[in-house]
């Protein structure tokens, strides 16, 4: 029996308050309005950004349905939607692409003004919600909300992909892989023969390592305080790994020592801490080094640093979703995966049923997982 046009009751993991486990609840998901799409989520990854909300580091309105790295099938579409149809395999996009704003039109930009990242409202573009639970509205998370069996997104925040692609793998292209890989090949534009350092060897950091390798970097130094991450980093392309806790001097000085006093050509901060952001910048060649901030910074944080770090010529850049224009790039990245231009399996260490979502977060927090994928 068709569910189009009807409210769907389904399971979702609800964040009612910070510093508390998510609660599996029955929620109601309203039908899509004009220019909206309702998606049956089939696989979703657990990303550090979701945990930043739970910890309180990333401030958003609660209660909320989190999750933003997913893949699924279109259940129904609202009036005027032409980009997808029921039955299409899709990836929701936490960084939309409207095609009309200045960032979408500019070849150098990718942060669509329809994003809900900069100042999260937790609402659909029309200012309302599509989720309710126990008579209370639930907020949406950065244009997606994938910790639910069904979600509703704006048509600018979804794209059709190859129906043959395994959804439990390519869901990572919705965030983690694309963010790290793109930071190297798209934002930094790493050059062949260069030296790179990647701070943070989680799923996004390892994807940055893979991007540096794909770009032809001759030396890729992984930096992490968790040595258990080193074998995986070496497997996907790092040439060596260092633990800052093994040294008495700042890690930036360690990296200068390792590079003959030159510093690295490119560094990537994939942790989301202000101290590692400045350390990554200081690790670069003082004149032409490029450092890219990839990790999401805590909401209330500020950075203080010596301006000489930039005056001498270093470049400091930020990278949202790897610099990719989402609608244009995600289908191509999925095709590249199907064409074996890169692999995703090494990033997925755990696959769990959706009901075990809190176990997945615990694996992340204790450093026992790279990416946990939840299946429905």
C-alpha cells in the first residue's frame, strides 16, 4: 500500500538533551511539501560531528534527529520535484546546492547559502519541522537527519546515485570520505611529490590521507595520540605516523625536524580542536605551506596565534565537504568508487543494526572504530 501523501510512523534515535544517550522512539514523519523529498534511509554512518552535538560542543536546538552521512531510496516527492522520483537511490546532502546563490555560481565556492551549518536553525527552509514525537516537534540536523527510518529533505539537499552502488558503503560519500579526500585533492590541491601531515586519523583523517596519496604526495605523515590508528593509516597511504605524546617539544617542531627544518607542504587538521589547528598551521613551510581546517570547531571557541605564522606566506584555509559542489560531485564520486578509483572498506570497521546506535557512539568515543555504519 502506498504511503505517499500520508504521515509515516517509524523508529528514530532522538537527542532530547546533551550529554545523554540517544533514545529510540516512534516518531511521525510528515509527507513532503512542495520541492521536498521523503527518503527511506537504509544505511547511515556515525560521524564525529553527530557526537559534537551530544557532547554540547556543537550547539544546535534540541530535541533533534541527528545523522547526516547516509544513503537510501526515495519514498515520495512533493509538488514540483523533478530531480528525483520514487524508487531512486539517493544520498542526502548536508551541504545543499541550490545552483543560484553566489557560492553555487562561483567556481571557487561550494557552501550554498541554504546550508544549516553556519547558524543551525534545525528547520526546513520554510521554517517548520517534518518530525513529531509525543506531540512535540523534533528539529532537523543540517538539512538531512538520517538517524531515522524516514526523513524529509529539500530537493536541493538530495541527489540521485547509481542504483548498483552498495548503500552501506557509499553512505560515507555523504560526509566523511568526501570531506577528507576532497580537502586534499579539491581544497588544498596537493601536488605530486609533496610532503603532507594529517592531524587526526579517524574516518575523515584517513580519507585525507587517501586524498594525499591519490594526488601523488611522496610523504604523508599521520599525527594522532591514539597509536592504534597507525596500522590503518599506513594501510591507506601514510608513509609514517607520529604520536605527539612521545615528544617533549611541540609537534610542529617535531614535524620541522622530520622534514629537515623545512616544514610540510600541506597540513590538514581533522580533529576539531583549536590547539591542533594552530599546531597544523605552524607545521607548514613558513613561506608556501598550506594548512586546511577540516575538523568542525567547537561552537564557542576562538583562536589566538602569532600573526607571523601567516605574514611569512603560509596559507590557512577551511574546507566544508571537501570543497565539492555536492549535487555535481556526489554522483561522480559514487561512480569513481564503482570504478575502483578508491576504496571505502578500510574506513568501515563496524556495521551494526540501527537499534545499537549508542553502542556505535561508544566505539567512536573510545577510539575503537573508524566508521560504524548503521543499517535498517
